[in-house]
């Protein structure tokens, strides 16, 4: 089921072979400030946020205990200071979300700093050398004379199934608006979204080695939230390349009006690499491909890249077919657990000026599709 409070959202749906749950679309309208926006989201999705926090094992077993240690306290204080100073309005959104949902502010903060804290949590002796990742994504990008698309699998820990929603909001000055697929309790968006300026994006995690991480820097969730305010592609690139980030990330940036797609890989110490999509389809998983950074080898990502290289990706239909591929039982492109799960598949069509969200495997004819006009 899909519900929406916005009459501008075009929604079509069909029964899926699996219970995909309910994806809700909430239009918060024009809020006076960040706190009011966060408060509205927190009140609207309070039960979903509380449910997500209750079931987040990483929060309860690792983030919360680490936050009270001699190593964790100064790291958390540094993260709060740097991000609150650079993005005061987005910080206020976190505070409002906590107030609106009734979730302790510390829990909201820790979940939003998850990627920046994780590298510094000491590994227990009984842990495997490499932890199972809790987020992955796959992207296919292409800009040719006839086709300009970005196709994306939003992959996350299976615990996030049923704990996402779409937030729409208008800027305080009324000049622009955004639409963002959002993880419960997190800033819009650590996933994908677009704004009324014609800027859209999808995100892919990348695994920098611990030596590449700067403690207490700018957090990925705040950078991606700032992307929703971008005026055009150049402004979007500036917003992801200029902050002194703590960990690296991959941003697939789109300018609908200019009909351009670029991939920007970032790392700490203001390092970044830009690759523009062209007629030859490109596949991006969760390893750095363009920026020379020491990184943790991820067999899951490499397996998906090898599989995609064997497939045709030169049309919307083929791209969706690849993103639905599950031939590799251990590391499928389309994931169904037990740890990682493809929450949805997204197709951004720059020529049609739409973002379509598919629930269920996009290879199949049975799917739920939400079509969001971007302009």
C-alpha cells in the first residue's frame, strides 16, 4: 500500500508477490525553521521512528555503550560541534525530530552519526575480522542521445524494512521544495531525493580504511541533507566537495534541466573525484572506482560489479532487469536478506522528468510503482 498527503504525487500500484508494507508520503509544507520541520516529521512518523530505534541492534549494542566511554565522549562532542556549527538549521531538524517522536535526542544523534562513529568502535575479540555491512547500493548510469537515466537499488539492513518514508517540504523562504526518501529518525535523506530546482541524487556507501577517516568531521547525513537545497549541478558538486568530511561517500548527482549525471566520490581531507556519465552504461556498487583511497575490500560489491559486467544495461528495461538480478546466491544484486535487503528500486528518467520507485523485484511484472514528477 502507498499513501500520500500530496495531491501532486502521481501514484500507480499493483499487488506484489511479497508484503512490501506501507510507504507513506508526507508533505510538511513550508515550515518556519528547521526545528518546526523536524517536529512535524517526528510527530507524523513517531511510531515508525520509535519502532526503528527499538529494533536497531547496532544502536543499543554498540553506539550507545561506546558513546559513554572515554574514547566515545570526545568523538561525539566533536561531531556535534562541527556539524551543528556548519549546518545549524539541519541540527535543529534533529532536535525537532526527537521532540516530535518522543525518542531521546542522543539516540537520534547517534543514528545520524552512525557512519562516522563506526570506525572508532573497538572490535571485540569474538568478532570476525570483517563485520557484515549494514548498507549497500547499486547504480546504473547512462546519458546517451536517446536515454538519460539513473537506476538505483536502495539496499540496507533488513531491520529497516517498514521503517522508511518519503518527506516533502518547502524551504523557509518558499523558493524551492524537496522530496526525499528517508530512513526513520534520520535527516532527509541518506538515500535518494530531488528538489524543484531539477537537482536529483542517489547515494552509494564506500568503505575507506580507518586511516582515511578524520574523527569529528562533517557527517554524510548532513551533506546529503544539504544536497536537497542545491540550486543546480555546480552548486550540488560544491556542497559535496567543500565540507571537511569525516568519512567518504559516493554521490550520483543529476541535473534534470541540463540533462547531466555525474558521479562524485569523496574522502576526508577534501579529496574528491568526478566522473561524468556518458553513452556507455556504468555500474557503481560500494567500492571507490575513481578516487585513489585506501579502502576495505568488499567482496559483495566486487561480485555485483562482475555480474553487472556480464549483462546488457543499455535501456531502462535492461537496467531494471540487472538491478533485479539474483543469480549469485551469496551476493545477489537484488537482495532479500537475511542481513541485507533491497528496500526499493529507483528509476530516474531525466527526459521524462520523473523518479519512479519500485517495490519488489523490478524484473517482475508484479510491482508497486510510485511516480514522482521532478519538475
